[in-house]
């Protein structure tokens, strides 16, 4: 694995600083200044090479997001060769996961944000048990339940329907290998609904989940285009890609 060029490192440093400033400003604007440092920034590094991840880690990034198993597992292998285990960022799988990928994902992921069906929970749960037994991971997998905020109009982004979320949460909390941490959503197409009202719906679903599962405190919401709306709605985990890394690598 090479090292990112000096200009690239500088570009990443500036963009990261700008995003952190944006988070602080948004938190202050809605009276969350005290919590600003507790709002977790997950830098989404899909399409970008391990060199960029290493440069971000040097700048204090502790969590990265990936959306495809094949790309993520290769990148993690490179990072593990380069970084000490204490220096490794947490790996957040934010893209849809096929059940046949469960075995692979549990070998490197700390968190899966896109849990949206019982079948996937069962597969991940079994895969965790096996990976622990075989010494490929330690401890349970943190998960958030992905909610579909598109009212069925915005197919393809995944997520359980809001009305089915509590049943899925109950199911997940019964899985020994999984630890229910909260909820996650992607704002629907801006042409159909503004991010603020979509995230407010997510907040309402989150409250219902919290009533039965007080440990499920995370609300994973907010991407490059809607960080402010997400913070105003109570997001605890932001998933920001292009605002920091630029437009996708293959097009550069
Ligand atoms: C790609 C992706 C992001 C980051 O999106 P940007 O608009 O590049 O910030 C966040 N969440 C999910 C689920 C993604 O797939």
C-alpha cells in the first residue's frame, strides 16, 4: 500500500476540518453545542483507496463507512498490514448486506448499520458465533436497524417499514451475537420529502424502539447533503462521504 500524495493529504485535511466545523455550527444552531463532540463522524470511504483511509486516520478519524463487502474486506486487509490494531479505525458497514455475505462481513465489521430483516439478523448472528469460535473476531456485532423513510416510494435503498421496526428490534435483541445500538436511515429522494421531515419521522420511530430497548441510543442519519437536518433531528452518528473525499474515485 502506498501513501497518499502530499496534495491529496492536504485536500483531505481541509475537507475534514470543514466538515467538523459544519458539525459544530449545526450543533450550536440547535442547542446541541455541548454534545457536538459526542456526535460521531463516520467518514464514508467507499470507492476510495486504503491510502486515503490511512491519511484520514492520521488526522484523527476513528470510524470509516463502507458499502460493499468485496471492496471493504480488501481494504481492511490492506489497512491491517499497515496500521497497528490499536490504530485501526472502526469499520461500519452501511450498505445493504446479502445474507450470503454475512460470513465475510463479520470478519472485519465492527458495526452493521443496514440491518433490515430477520433473515439477515439470523445469518449475521450465526456468522458471529462461528467467527468467534474460529478466532476471527471478538465479541458481538453492533447493529442498527435501517428504517425505510420513503413510504415504499423510494425502493432500493433498503430498510424495514417503520411499522415493522419494533418487531425487528425485539428479534435482534434476542440474538446473542448481535448488540442492538439504534436506528439508521437514508433521507428519501429530496423531490418527494425534505430531509428534515424525514428525519423527524425517524426520530419518532427511534423513540418507540427506545421505549422497549433503552440501550438502542444511536440514530445514524445525515450524509454530505443533509448533515444539518440530521443533527437538528437528533442524529448521533453521521455518515459523510463525498464532502470529505470528493466525487467518486473511479471518475477522477
Ligand atoms: C454513500 C453513503 C453515504 C455517504 O454519502 P455522501 O453523500 O457521499 O456523504 C452515507 N450513507 C450511506 C448508506 C451510503 O451508501
